[in-house]
């Protein structure tokens, strides 16, 4: 059981190509439609308890489950989690192996629960670089949950914001070279439609845990008009209460999208 009760009925997920451009986000006092989280601090959490880093990641994955449930209950339409960046391959083989093990475990054990709760899985990032069995589990999960509309869980896997923009530019260049589009057709909506996040609601709120103040190559295009929230809590200690506090902080902000 992922959700207890939905306090606000989530709206249908948009398929519009301009969905990453500003204007559609939550107004002051509202619930953000799209929340993204840089889940940082697993290693420090483990170190503080004298545990191996893998224990921090395991607890971090549990935190992700709790936060997904709380986000669904609050009426958030889309939750995007930074689970593995394109730079994370630089960690030790042991740590990468632990993260892959967790990924396998959760893909095997959670897809059916997500499906039952009406959650659609999306992956952003170049997930095809993972081991073939993980790619297969991901694709089965995408297929199984594709028709769900209650909420979207987007997991960033082998994701980097610059690489995402490069892939989008390459696709547009191919279409231009084929004579399908001209330079003037490349506008904000055309770029947004080629990003991995195409069709997701505009990003309203980006949270980073563990007291670090960086974007770390996450959602560089999509963050344009998002509210940013940096909290000191280490990710494994971030749960439903912390998510609700973050949503309340968002609700108290005034968003102007460059206007007055
Ligand atoms: C940062 O903590 C977190 C990550 C590297 C990724 C987040 C991973 C999870 C929440 C576990 C679930 C992941 C998968 C792939 C199923 P850190 O190790 O950078 O912490 P530190 O800065 O304290 O060392």
C-alpha cells in the first residue's frame, strides 16, 4: 500500500509539448504539481552511525518510498528523484554495485505495488547503459505502468542535465538535416519536447537535502522557474513530515515567473 488517502485529487497528467515552459506551475498557497529531489547525504548518514555507505543507500531507498507516499497523499502529480547521476559511475565499483543491487531489488519488488496504486513510472536519463537485466526490468516497469494516471514517479538514472540537452540538440539537428524543420522552428517548446521530461508537468519545486547548495547537473533546463529549497536533513532522515514541511514552504512563496 503506497497511499493511504488522497487529500487532493491529482489532475490528469499533461501530454502537452510545452509542459516545461513556465506558466503552468502552482500559485502561492497551492500544492506543487511537480517536485524533484536531489537525495543527498546517504553516506554521511551511514558514517554518523558507524555503518557502511551501503546501509545509507538502503535507508535512502526507504526514505524515497515514504516520500512518494506522502507526495501522493498531498496531491503532487509528479515526483522526480535523482537516484543515479551520470557522474555516479566514478564511485568505487563496490558502491556502484550496491546501488545497482538496490535498483534491481526495488524494480523487482515495487513495480506491482506502484501499478496497484495508479503510479506511472518514467525514467529520465540514459538507462540503457545499465546491465541488460536492469534495462529489462525497467522496460517491463514502464510498460506495466504506462496507462496509470494517478501520479507519475520519474526516476533519474544515469542522468545528467547537460547530456540530456545534448541529446535533445542532436535530435533537433537530425530533423533539421532531414529537412523536417528549419532553424526558426527551434524554440523553447521544441527543445522541451525533446527532453527526457517531455510531457511531465513543469517543475515547481526542487529540494536538495544534506545542506549542500548545488544543482549537480540535475534538471538544468527544467529548473528555470522552479522554487529551490535546500534543507539540512540528511536524505535517509527525510520522511513524510519533512516533505509536508517542504510543501508548506513552497505554498508560502510568491511566484511571479518574471512578471510583477
Ligand atoms: C547521495 O548520497 C545519494 C545518491 C548517490 C543516490 C541516491 C540513492 C538512493 C536514495 C538509494 C536508492 C538508489 C537506487 C539507485 C535504487 P551520497 O552517497 O552522496 O551521500 P554523502 O554526500 O553523504 O556521501
